[in-house]
């Protein structure tokens, strides 16, 4: 069980997170929607301490840490229970696909080399890229890089995987195959928090949808509740804009 | 051009001069070895902006990069004895002159290389560091396994230029009395009253060295391309 | 502390007296290098046959020679051959009339030309090929394109590298001491020959050079900022 309580974060004078609380159960797939600047990416990055929040607590499993005052040791422990998939893939440029997937295992978790290699190869095969295991990121397409990034996160067997707009930097033709892989991650029962603009994905895969705006959680519920019966005015406005845009795209 | 340049003298000089090439190579070796270590330290201090050390490092780098090499040699040559006497009461009259040369070149390289290293480390995208943290690496692990290898790649061309510059700078050491290839040329000149052949040979020698080093770094650069 | 302030100030004053010589040894080579360097860079960029490859070879080879070695060689050649040389050209001067400083300026100019040419060439190559094509396509000649489109874009890129070259020229000027020219370095230790306060003398020289280079870098930074403003407005 993962819980964030009362997270606050400001950048200079801008308060990006106003007092956000969220609860995630094991196996949940939470999709966070919202306009840009709503704080959804910041919230995600606060969870694995890529940003340091100004206040709030984080509970993962048995461990609770203060989001602001966590010690380096605690941060490291949290990072070893979570995994992150970046919008720009951020694969290690100086390592092959296989080495990228192995890195967290051998260096951060002291898994023996052979065991790590086997696990990494299995995971790469699972995302369909075993043939490219010795390729460097510069030799892979965007979609392939992101799938390696997903493999890198999955192989760590974390308590939760955080996805930061995983398909936003991809060419449209590649978005589909990447979303398919993310869906199969969900089908494996892994707990996920996904920030995305892909509405059909949210409807299809999410167990809970959270709408954020201006640093607050405006509304949360099942996909059916949020998409078909939104209660808040802001939610309705946001959905109206996004869904009509999507419809236009399909024309 | 009679008696100014004599081929016979040119060729007799060659073995005599080349015999002192190891002295030049030793200067380059020690300057690079300790210079790199010093430079890494200074670069990290400046990137992490450690208080007090950061400012001191800034002054050190500015001084070494803003003053001529020759002046630095002379300052070290005259200054270290005074420093040693005043602070530690050690008499350095027995020291071989080459020690002062080593100290100067190490300090000099430390400053120039620290700038190169600092820029290369900062050139690695922050996303790489974040990705490293996200899979659970510590700061040290992330630096050693992800940032440093990529920074090295960026640094290679500048390091190569600096390395050639170091070789060329060694040509000044003889001015404080060290006998390297230049020093040998000078002694040949005093002994035989003919020194042009010696300097011409040294010029050719330096050209060959610079071409070899350029070639080596070109190959190194290609090897580090990581699949590009 | 073994450091005598009085001797230091004496050296400082003595050194500053010789700044004009150092300026001559720095700025004349820089101006020559800028002109020659640009010409050579343009030749390389336009790949003018025969000249371009020849210059590439010459520059690559010349860059390998340390300044002090070149200086010594020029000095020796000058002493040995000048009188014959002048007689051949029917010039009325003799060796004694020529100030040695010109040998220094000659050597420093060649050195600076090589390094500046590399910087300018690099800056040229950073300008998109499309810019040349765009110029021709609206009817500009090669020279007009160069002058009105290319060079204005080359300058902001070249500036940081050129600042480096200028600092290098300042530092290089100190080496002429070995052929007997008196500039800041030699000038600073003139008092020292009497007092044996060499350390104070050389520290004084270091200080003068250091301040000189810091000033150059600050001025360059100001110019770079101005240049940047200009570019951003264009976009």
C-alpha cells in the first residue's frame, strides 16, 4: 500500500502542489490527468525524490518517510522500492540496452552478474527487444528506447512503477506499441502510477483516475465515473477540451 | 648560408638530443598523472560549490590560466625555497631542479584540466543522473558508472589539445636550468658554437610528436563513440 | 614572511613601465592573426584548390613547433643572415637598426595566426550550409553572402574561442625574454638584479599579466552578452 499525505511543493513563488493526498493499493493502476502546470509530474517526481517536497509524508509498505526531511539513507531505500519511466526515456547513453536493464540490479541491489543478466534478458524478451540487447540507445528508435526504459523499471520488481508521460515524446505511430507494453505491465499486476494524456489508455487500463488542476486533486474515481459522470465543473471542462481534440484527430 | 647550417652537425646532434627525450617524457607523464587527479578534485569542488574551497579553487584556476607558463616556472623556482624555509624550515638547495618543473607543470595542468573536466561533466544531460537515481544508484555510483564515462567522451578532444600544449610547454623548462632536449641543445650550442641545427631538429621532433599525439587522440575519439 | 613588499612594489612599477612593449607584442600579432586567420579560414571553407590543402598542411605542421623554439630559430637566422638579406634587396638598413622586438612580433604573429585560424574555421563550420544557399538564392554574390550573412553569424560563435587565443597571445609575449627583449617579465626583475628579490619580481610580473588577462576576459564577456542579444532578436 502506498500513500502520500499532504504533499506541498513550491518553486520559488509558485505553489505547484497545494496539499495533495493520494492512496494507492497493491495492483492499482492510477492514471493522473490534468492540464500542464497542474502539478502531476511534480507529484510523481516527489515520490522518488527527484524533487524534494516542502512538506508531506510518503508511506510505501511498512516504511513512512517525511518528504522534506528524509535522510539520504531513507531516500535510497525508497528509490530501491520504486522505479521510474521517463518522458525522454533517459536510457544510459554509455550502456547497451541489456546493460541499461541490468544496471539497477548489479549496482544498486548487488545481484550477481549472471543472475542479473538472465533476468534482464527475460525482461527484454518480454518487451520484444531481445534482438537489440547489444544495441546502444543512439541506435534505437524512440519507441524501442522507451520499451527498454520500461524493461529497466520492470526488472527491478518494485513496489510501484512511476510513468511520467511515457508516450509524449514519441512519434504517433510508435505510441500504440508502447501503450501496449504498458498495458501488459498492468496486466502483470504491478502497481502503477501513470501521468499521461492518452485518454483511451486511461479508460482502458486504469483502475482509478485522478484529475489534478492547479496543484489540487479536483476529483478521483473509476474511469467510468470520471469519464462518463464527472462531478466537478473543472473536470468537465478539461474532458470536453481533450475529448473533442481527440475526436478531431480521428477525422 | 655557409657554416650556418651543416647537415653533418645536424645528424651528429640527433642521438645526443634524443638521449634527453626521456626527461621531457617524464615531465609530461608526471604532469598528466598528478594533474588529472588534482583536476578531478578541483572540478568536483567547483561543481558542488563546496564553500571556501570553491572560491579558493576559483582563484587557483584563474591564476594558472591567466599567467604565462614561464612566469609560473620562475615563481615556483624562486618561491618554493622561500615557502619551505619559512613554513617547514626545510632547506631545498639539494633538490634537483626538475622537482620545481614537476610541481609547476602539475599545478598548471591541474587548473587547465579542471576546466575541461568541469565543462564535460556539466555537459552530460541531467536526465542521465535522474535515471541513475531512479534505479537506486547512490551519488557516487551514478557518478562513477554513468556520468564519468560520458563526460570522458566529451572531454577527449579538449584533453587532446591540452596534452599537445603540455608537450610544447615543456620546451620552457630549460630556462630554469633543467637539461631536457632544449637544455641539451643549449649545451651543444655553448660547446660547439653552432646551435641552429639542434633547434631545427627539436622543431622537427616536436612536429612529429604533435602529429603522433593528434593521431592517437583521433583514434581514441572514434573508439569512444558508443555506437554512433 | 620572506616577502619584501618594498621590492615587490619596485618590481611592479618597473614591470608596468614595460607594458607598452607587451602591448606591442600582443596586439600587433593579434591584429595580423585576425586578418590572416580569416583569409586562411575562408580559403579552407571555400576549399580553394591547391591553396587550401597546402595551407592545411603548413598550419598543422607549424602548430607542432613550440613558440620558444621558433623564436630561437628566427633569432639565429636573423643575426646570421640579415645583413646579406638587406644587401640583396638593396635596403639601406643594417642589423643594428632593427629593433629585436620585431622578431618577437614576427614569431608571435605566426603562432597566433595558426590558433586563430583554427577558431575562426571552427566558427565558420558551425554556420549552417543552408545559409550560403539562401544567400545565393536571393541573388547575392559569394562575397556579399559572406559579408552580410555569414560573417555576422560567425562572430558570436568565434568570440569565446578568440578570447582564449588573445589570452594565449598575452601569455606568449612573455617568452620573448629569451632573446633579450625587455617587456613586462624582464622589466619586473630589473630591480631584482640588485636586490636579489627575484621572487617578489616574478610575483609582480605574474600579477600584471593576471590583471591584464582578467580585464580582457571581462571585456570579452560584455561583448558576448551584447552579441547574444542581437541574435535572440533575430529569432
